[in-house]
C-alpha cells in the first residue's frame, strides 16, 4: 500500500512537470465550449478512453472563475496554434440569451401585426 501511495505521488509530480499554464481573460468566453474547441484541434489531449467512455490521463485541463480561464496544456503545445484556437473562439449564446432573442423576435412580429405594447406585455407576462 505504501509503495502504491509513493508511486501515485511521483506520478502526480511527473504530471505537473510536463504541463504549462495559459491564462485567458474570460470576458464573454465560454470555458466549456473553448475546451471542446481545443480538443477538436488537439484530439491527442483527450487521453486514453476506457471501455466505459471516460478518459484517463487527459492532457488538457480547463478551469475558470468569473474573470479568468486557466488552461493546463502539454509543455510542447504549439503556442501559435493554441493562441489561434483561443482567438477564433466565438461563444455560442447562452440558453437565457436564446430565450430572450426568441421572445423579442415574437414580440416584433406581433407588434408588426398591430398589437399594442400593453397587449404584448399581457401576452409575455411583464
């Protein structure tokens, strides 16, 4: 048991040694979507897939706060290509934004048909 524990500690140290960290201002970026985009560009960062569909030893870690996204990538990650994926990232609208846009579109159509603002408010619950 003690040998296993020592081996796990050594493996975790080795994992840290090969990785570099890239910090990205979150702004309007979507961390989950950026993670998927990076894996699409660098599929080898997924790790090894087990029969149950989970991945072991992934080479990409994405963590985020309200202000910042932290990417942990392999030390030999091509900086130019990594930055190109980050720069090309255009976040998809959130579900709330989609609902709001859909409601506004419906309101505009009904207003064009002649409904008043009061009638629209009654329909859309304001």
